[in-house]
């Protein structure tokens, strides 16, 4: 679909210009990558709407659609944070994630599928939206965690490059990272609860140790630990940043790996 | 009119000389007015800061102008000429313009890019305006210098990033903490540099200030100045649990804060980040503390390292600034040259008018009584012939032209305007 290709292309250029921005020796950060991504986002949104109209349901029933919708959710959260906090170089660290999700989406077959009867439930919308938003918050936390680690390294090593000037303060990065996880975690929890309830109404059992269920549980435990350690023993800053990157690795593994390698009910194809 | 700069700065004169010839306070008014009376010095601006004393002048003759300004400085401050001659530099013409641009844009400063000098120059100009000691040339040069300085500030990064240890500390604090006003700060000991850094931090909004010192009287003194609270020196470690920024500079010959102590403190503060600046030599804080998570320790050398990187960065930017200065000199020279051509244009006009009038009157006399209308017609004829003839040379003189000097020369010779020369050279 042309709209999809256009979105992908704009995300690609936006990502490149975002990465260039990291290495450019100017103190003022240019907004080019942000604007390019907005154009891409417009095409992307149109693409999702078209698929929604054609399929008659939220377009997340194939790997192609799911990955595309995932990156769309990340962008929504990115724009909210970009306009709220105006963090220097945020786009340089979030847009690569957006592009990679979109790129992986482009690999999968694109035909629009008919929703199988078991998925035709109002739980479908609630469960998936919660899960996607939670995952998007974790994606943002990961990008911000990377920014934190780079800035932390700048300050610790006492070598203050131009990148040091451009990146935001450690405190604000740590705070936003924390706030994203406190947002992602309840969303993931609710997604799992609705999933369990839905599973019961669809198959008569709450929990079937389906690989997706198991890996989601592992992801949930990791983020529960991130929050727990932070509140009890003060695992903030560097440790929290590393954990949020590890946590997102599990999100990705659950998202792609389980669906592709280990087959389960969540496998769309 | 020639532009001249006579002066000395931190590079050419030690403080002992600079302080002797400073024009401070009431002396400045006296000096400006005294200099105004000079025959050769037509315009003057006196800039007197702790790093430089300079007189910018519009003079009729470079040689005698320089001498009379040097004599003036020597006489005014009662300092022997031979002592001054060693330190004083002078620039004229293009070099003088370049010098003023460089001073205004802080390229000639001890710390390149420091912002105060432009303000000081503006103040000096305000004084000159107050006592009406400037004219067309210095007014234009001054305005141009300010705009060049502003252009350099916006087009280069010459004034960015801290180049002093105390500012570097603040710059770092801003990258560790997001909102300095909500942070607490402890001044540990009372070295001069530490005080300076403390003052900069407080200027950046830090309000919650703790002060501790072995001699309690000194601590109380500083607490008064910084609106802080005194903490007994024996207790300072207990206070660290709720202190975000520490500046340390005690005279202690050993570490007063160990890694273990800070490790415990960090647990107590639930790992909330801490920024510790150790300005003392020998160091007072165990450098291994930097290995702890969420603790950022900077000592004098690491701050100096930050400053040096920034200075190198500025040096690179200064090169770009010098190019801008060169560009802008051209603009001023063109204006100045057009000014120099004005007397020639006037002389040419006067000469032509003189001839026209003489010839016109001679003819009228010869022709005898005539109707008023006809006289008017003849006069109109002479005026328009003259105007049409002198229009091309005057237009050429007024235009931007590279060989204007030569052209002025030729015109003076051709029209025998020689007598006018020298007057405005």
C-alpha cells in the first residue's frame, strides 16, 4: 500500500536526520527529524484508517498490522512528550525505534484478514489497546534510558562533548523514564487481566501457559521489579535505565519472537 | 579625519601600570573634557576597565595625534612618558577599526568571549556622549562595533560554555539536576574559589544553603552573606543525606569524606543523585567516590579539564569571529572614504559656482539693460551647463569605488583644487 511505503520512507529519512543530529557539532538542535516524522505519521495514520475501514476492525490481526500499529502508538507517546518536555535530541533516540518497528512490519505479508470468530469480542479492542499502549510506554522508556546512559557516561567520565550540551539533564531523563514505567506497568497489568478474563470467556480457562502468556508474565515481573527496587532500595538512575532497556528487550522478544518462533494463540498467521 | 587608538591592556602592561593610568569615576569626566580642548584630537572616547585603558580618537594628524594623546595620559596621571611608552600601543586607520571591533566582540579580552567588555564599551560611549566628545566618525565606529559584536555573538559560539571553574561547576549542576532552585547546597570550608562557585550556584537559583567551617565565625559570616544556615563542622556528614550539591574547600591535609561514608549517605538518601565539587588542594574527598552510582565527583583538575575543552572550543570560534571582523572593516572603510570625498565634492561645487557666477555677471554687464525674464533665462542656462558638467565627477566621488583616493587626486589637480588639500587629510 502506497501510504505505508510513504510513511516508512519518511520515518527512514527522519531517523537518519535524527542520528545525524546526535553527531552534529551545533548546540541548537534542529527540528527537521521531528517535522519529517510528522509527515510520515500523517501517511501512517491514513494507512491505519484505510485498513480499519476495509477490515472493519482495529488493524492488528497480522504481524504486519501489529508492528505498524505498535510504532504508531510509540509515535503518539513521543509527540506528547516532545511537546510537553521539549527534551533535546529525544527524536534522535525514539525515531530509530519507530523506524525499526515499521521496517519489521514491512517484511510481513500485508493482506487484510477476516477476523476469526473467537476474536470477535469487545475484549479484543480493550485488551489489545491496553497492551499496545503499555508496550509503547516501555519503548519510550527504553529510548530515554539510552539517553540517560549516554549523558551519565558524559558526566562521569568528565569529558563534556557537544553531545553533553545537547542532551537533557540526568534528573529529567530519570524522572520521565520512571513516569513512563509507572504508566506502562498498570497498562500491561490491565492488558493481562483483560486477557485472562477474555481467555476464560472464549476458551473456558483463564491461563493456559501459552508462550505469549508466559513471556508476558516474565516482562511483567521485570517491570514490577524495576518499580519495586526503585521504591524500596532506590534503584534509580543508571540501574533503572539499564533495566528499562532490558525490559524492552523482553517486550520485543514477546512481541516478535514468541509469535514467530514459538507458536501460540496469539500467532496471527 | 583619522581614527586612532592609543592604550594598554593586560597583555602589554602589568596591573601596577594599569592602575596608575585608570580613568575612574570623576577623573573620567575631567579627562574627556581636557582632551576635548586639544587641537589635534577632535573626537574622543575613553575606555577604562581593570584589564585595559584605551583612548579612541578622531585626529587630524596621526603622528601629532598619537604624541598628544601619549603626552596627555602622561601629564594627566603624572606618570613619566618612558614608563608609558613601554606599555602603550597605538593603531591607526584599518588597524584601529579592527582593534575596536575586536575589543567590542571580546576577541582581545583576557578570557575570549567574556560578555562584560561590550557593556563597558557602551558605558564609555555613554560618558563620551554626555560630555559631547564624539563626532560623526567615532559615533559611526562605535555603533558599528556594537553591531559587529552582536553579529559575532549570534553567528559564532564564542560566548557559549563556561570558561571558568566556578561557572563550569554550575553548568555541570544544571546537567545533573533539572531544577536547581529546589536543590540544597552545602559549602564545606571557605576557600576563595569555593565561595565564587557558591555565589554562581546561588545566582542560578539554589536557595537552600548550608555552610560549615572549622572556624565557626567564618561560617557565620558566609551564612549571613549567602542567607544560609550554619552547620557545626563535626556534624556535616549527617547533613549530607539531604544535601544535593556539595562544594568543598577546606585546608585539611587529608580526606574528610570517605567512600564508605558517602556509600552510607547514598543509601540513606535512597540514591538520590549528589554532585560533589572538591576544589581543595590537597584533595579533601576520596576520588573513589566517583565510582559510586549517582554520585558525581569533580575535583579541580577535572573542572579545569572541562574549562580547557571549552577554551579550545572558543579558540576555534574566535577564528570565525576574526573573519567577520575583516568583513565588517570593509563596510566601515567604504563609509569613511565617502566621508573623505565630501570636502572635494564641496570644493568642486564651489569652484564651479564661482566661475559660473563671475562669467554670468561679466556677460550681463556687457549686454547692458535687459528684460528680467531674459536675465533669468541666461542664468538658468549657466546653472544647468555647470550642473551637467560637474554631475559625473561628483557622482563618481560619492559612489563606492576602489580607486577613490586616486580619483580625488586627479579631480583636485584637473580643477586646481590643490589649495583645499591638506585641510582634510
